[in-house]
């Protein structure tokens, strides 16, 4: 909605004013651009790609959001692998709960739709 866009735009201005870069800049810009995309607004894809290059490590949630934004399946594949790595290091009870949380579950479901047709 427009209130979400307004708040994300304010956050983007603040991050520029205080000189934030890297992870937080990528999070804010990704969610702002997803909001733009959902409202059919124009966004600068080259800007997000430049910010991605500034970040050393991208967590599974953000990889999934980047996939949704850019429709680049490498981000989905990475998110899926990160989910698998996280769940392989834990006991079965944790794994079952973790894989049923909304975001890990959405990643696995999307991965299966895209890669296991």
C-alpha cells in the first residue's frame, strides 16, 4: 500500500543521509522496490544490482525477496541451499518446525515449482 511505500522511502532517505551501505541498504531497497513492483511502479533494477555487489553475504530471506523482485532463479536456488544448510545442522524437531515456518516453507515450495517441474 502507499503508506508502506512512504515509510520505505523515508527509510531510504535516512539511510542515504547517514551513509549506510551494505546489508541494511540492500534490505531497505529490496523491500521498497518490491512495494513499487506490487503497485506497478517503476524502479531502477541496475541500482539494486549495484547494491548487491556491495554485500558480502545475503541471508535466505533476502535472497528469496531478490528472486521475487528480479525473477532471477539463482537467488531462489541460493535461498533454498541456505535453508537446506540451516536444517542439516539441527535436530529433527527443529528441522520440522523450521521448514514449516512461513518463509522457509514458501522457499521450498517455490523451489519445487521452479526446479522440479
